[in-house]
């Protein structure tokens, strides 16, 4: 379907329904305000109970990390409370696998957890929750979870590594370099399956605290953000900065981030 004029903009947004209807009505009605959060209520969960679902969800039909964390939260609510939780089209969360369609951008486990939070809380309440989850992720030497006999990839201990980044690429590649284990290996998949469980546990702890009115962010701003932000935040002298990621993995001039196109290896 081609959408050439402004009038036809609606066909770009409502292409699937246009075939069956004469139109989709006014734009304001087509883009309602945050209606989801009014109908989805968050229930407390038991992280011990959900963690294995996150791990198994990762392996389920190869759906991966994003599906795993999301299912361990919303899926388990569905198992306990039925609709509307169990009616969610969970398979769409597969898109987050390997940093969205194998692009290595955001860690899918984080995307799944943040998406689950977004079902229940709007931006203002959710951002501090997501931020605490992401900061914890930047600083934690993963993986922590051990499925024992239920391991679906590789049994036994998997070496941990704190990579300082929420990005799938940095997380996997720096772990792979630090441990000498190939990024495309069963052991790496096992690592990510376990991290899926770790992220689910942390997200559930944050959500439970929020539900109980006890949520208070644990992690402050990292030093790099405070320091670099003095000049690069909005309204400062060089206001180019977008985002809240820890700056050091990319801008600290380590040997790992030097030019590799000349004189390399
Ligand atoms: C005292 C102020 C100040 C601080 C602190 C500061 N910057 Fe800058 N930064 C600047 C200015 C000014 C420019 C140049 C802007 C221009 O050329 O228009 C710049 C440019 C840059 C550039 C682009 C040019 C280049 O040199 O690569 C990057 C990237 C950058 N800063 C990153 C950082 C990071 C990361 C930090 C924290 C470790 C940081 N800056 C801290 C003021 C600052
Ligand atoms: C995942 C890697 C990554 C992280 C994390 C990151 N940056 Fe960058 N940043 C880049 C890349 C890549 C560019 C584009 C560089 C270019 O233009 O060649 C960039 C661009 C910039 C620029 C614009 C100037 C330029 O060189 O284009 C500034 C300023 C900057 N970053 C500051 C920061 C600060 C401050 C932080 C932490 C709050 C941060 N960045 C975190 C990778 C990163």
C-alpha cells in the first residue's frame, strides 16, 4: 500500500483495518492516551517462582531473552490471574532477541522487562524503575542464576563478567573476549538464558517494591554522567548528549575502543 498524501497518512498507521472499514476515524481517537495502563493491573510475583520461567522462556522455540523476561512476568501473571494477562500475544516479544533482530542493540532481557513494566506504569513512574534495573545491569557480573540439572544449554558454572553496558553487543562481546568463549556458542546462549533469569528476578523485585509502595531507586548517577554532563547535558555549553548510559565503555579511550582499521591486529 502506498501512502502519498497527508490525507493518506492514516493508511500508513491503520493499514490493516483500512481494508475492512471505510476509514478509521479522527486521528485523536486513533491515538488514545495511555489507555493500556488503566486496564492492566500489576500483581506481585514470587521471583523464585518466576526465574525458572524466564530461563525456560529463553529456550522456548528459540524465542530468546526478551520473550523470556516478559513471559516470566506477564505470562506468570496470566497463569495465576487469567485474563487479560494470558491473552497477550507473547510471541511478539521475540523481536528483542539478540538486541532486536540480531542487531546487538539493547539487551533483549532488559527490553522485555521494561516492556512488562510499561504495561502497568506510565513513563513518569516507570523511568526510575527502568533506570534502576539498567544501572544494576551495567554493574553486575553476570550470570548469577544456575539452573543446575535443568540446564538446557550447558550445565555447570559459567564465568561472569561485568561489562558496564546495557547493549547486547557490548555485553556479549566483552564477555566473550574476557572469557575466551566464542560469542556464537552454546555456552554463550546458556549465559544469556541465565541472564534472562537474573534480569527477571531484579525486575520483579523492583515491581514488587513499586506495588507495595516501597520502591526507592538504589543506584545514583554514575560519575561519568555527572562529569561529562556538566558540559554535554541539555542547556550546557556542548549540549549533544542523548541518553543515560554509562559513558566509559565507549569514550574512555581504552585499547578496546581505539581505531582497529589501521595497524590491527
Ligand atoms: C568542561 C566541559 C566538558 C566536559 C566536562 C566534557 N566535555 Fe566533551 N566537549 C566539550 C566541548 C566544549 C566540546 C567541543 C564541542 C565543539 O567542538 O563544538 C566537546 C566535545 C566532545 C566530543 C566530540 C569531539 C571529540 O573530542 O571527540 C565528545 C565525543 C565528547 N566531548 C565527549 C565527552 C565525554 C565522554 C565526556 C566525559 C568523560 C566529556 N566530553 C566531558 C566540553 C566538555
Ligand atoms: C555504546 C557506546 C557509547 C556510549 C555508552 C556513549 N557514547 Fe557518546 N558516542 C558514541 C558514538 C559511536 C558517537 C558518534 C561518534 C562520531 O561522531 O564519530 C558518540 C557521540 C557522542 C558525542 C557527540 C560528539 C561526537 O563525537 O560525535 C558526545 C558529546 C558524546 N557522545 C558524549 C557521550 C557521553 C557524555 C556519554 C555518557 C553519558 C556517552 N557519549 C555514551 C558512543 C557512545
